[in-house]
């Protein structure tokens, strides 16, 4: 996969996790958060993504997680 595809997958996983978390399905939310964290760990932060590093959240309330997804999507 290309870097862009990996970032798209991270954003999608974060979006899914936020939605599952908001609907009360914590097990599925944790699954997608773990997948996003794993992909994120192998990525280099360069360019526009580096500027939003401090806003990328893998825990907390669903709104913060969804914001992370949106920020990533707009920068890739």
C-alpha cells in the first residue's frame, strides 16, 4: 500500500472506532483503534500530517477521535 492509502485506512479506522464508541459497541471500537494505532506506528510524519500530529487522538471521547479522522482526511 502507498502512504496515502495507509493514511486513508487510518482515518477510516478512526472514524469507525468513533462511531462504534458513540453507539456503545466498545469492543468493535477498540478493535479499530488498535488497527489504526498499528498502522500509525509504522508511518513517518511529514508535510501536512506533521502539523496535525498533536491533534491525532486514539483515545478519549468519540468527538476527539472523529476530529482526528477528519484532520487526516483533509491533509492527505
